[in-house]
C-alpha cells in the first residue's frame, strides 16, 4: 500500500457512506506524533504503557503497528502487548480531515446521527470508539451527554482539542479493540464505517468485546457501517469503480477470500497535479456483525438503513445497528 499524499475532498453534499470510505491513510509524520502521546492499555499492571517498539519508537511493518509493554522491553525477546492492523492517521491528514469531510458535518447528516445517539444515551454517559476530530462526540457533548473517546491517532485528537477541552470531553489515545477506561457507559458507538479499519476478524471481534466490556447492563453498542457492495463485481473481476467526477476518480479492489478492500483515490488539483491516496479495510456483513456481537454477549435490538431509522432492506448500502447488553 502506498503512503497517502492526499485524500478526496468531496464537497459539502452528503454522499453515500460507501463512497466516503477510503479516508484512512498514512502520513510520513505519524510515527513521531504517536510516540509523543502516552497510552493506557488493557490489563497493564504498571498502570500505563506507551508506544515503544524495539527501543525505536513506533514501527510500521506492512501497515501494522505493534505496541510493546515497556516494562518487558529490556528483557529478552519482545513481548507483544497489543497490536492493531489499523492504518494510523498522521498530522497532515488530521489537519485536512474536517475540511475534507465537510459533507459529514452538514446538519442533514450530523443532526440525525446525534439525535439517534442522544436518544439512546438518555441520562447516561457515552463512549465513542475512534472519535477522531470529534465530529460526532463534540456535538453529542453539546447535547448534554457526557462523552469519552478512544482514538488511535494523536494528531486527530489534537484537532479535537482545538474544539473542546479535556475536562469536557476526555480522550484516551489507544486502540479501540483493546484499550479500556474506567467507568460504565449507557452507550458505546462506532460510526463512519470505522470497524472496517480493523483489518482482521479477530480484532473486530475484540472491538465488540471491548464495547460490551464498557457497557452497563442494558446499555447499547451502535455501529454505522457500509454493506459491502461486492454484488457490483462483474464475474471474475476484483475492481469496482466508485466515482469518476471532475477532479476525482476512485475505485475499490477486493480480495474475496480475506474480505480485504482497498480504496484507491486519484485527485487532480487546479494545477493539474494528480495525487494518489489509498486506504485498506476489512469488509464485514451485517450478519457477521451479529455473530461478533453474540460472541461478545450482546443481542441485536434493531437495524436501520440510516440514522433516520429508515427500514433496512436488501437494497440498503449501509446500516445503523444497535446491540444491547442484557440487563
Ligand atoms: C473515518 S474517521 C472517523 C472519525 C469520527 N468518528 C467521525 O465520525 O468523524 C476514522 C477514525 O478512526 C481512527 N481509528 C482507526 N483505527 C482505530 C483503532 N484501531 N482504534 C482507535 N481509533 C482508530 C482513526 O484514527 C480516525 O480518527
């Protein structure tokens, strides 16, 4: 996978979630940014751990970050404390995120999202996995719901911090599949297709488990996710064109055995320079999500096509699903 220079800017119109995938990428500065942020990890007896691999800071190996418990780093072979296959978002991408995703901030997109989540949170607290720059979390906080976030990218949180302080919206830097925080939540949510950023089934299952772990009895886990559009693949083909428009072209490539998808984006700027960006995902079906939820001890409560609770049908290209932890 190529390092990303640029991501598509789609303007202010809301466009299908499927077409808005592909926003995960690398920046050359991400290693430095990550190591500057302390981390807390699940089951860490020393109380904290930090990104530190083989004594050289964060390493990236084929898009994989490995975090090691520093207390064991000096002794013998490296012990892997936690790992993620997620691509890590760097400073440049973080700085561009809100402008690039302006359509996702449009009231007709964001308001129904926040209404839905505020309704489920009730008088309880919410935990957002992969909170990013706070698109949803900040708005939900503004509705009076106490929100805490978990986010892998320090630069994304730095952008969030320009909007809201730590006291109002605390964020832990860490992997949403493994990072735990104190407290119980009425609602855990993971929006904008981001479960797919975990690129193995095992990690996705862990993510469901981690959600369940943080829920109070009767609490809900909500996911917003695209339905894999592989029925658009012609027989024998692995490529689906997603968009060919002025200044932007994109296509997805699929590996049907491993459920991997790579979104490729080509952007042409005013000077005619074309920049390439890509993002890798593991696509997952609604039914597989239900199985993961079951493994995590959660029960499907409802599934909609969108945040306005439109019926989910065979034609839906995304879903908003709610699983409940038994009371
Ligand atoms: C598409 S953005 C969504 C951000 C925000 N939730 C929103 O709706 O605007 C995806 C975010 O997921 C984060 N992310 C990806 N993998 C992650 C992981 N394993 N743990 C925590 N955050 C992760 C990225 O750093 C990025 O901020």
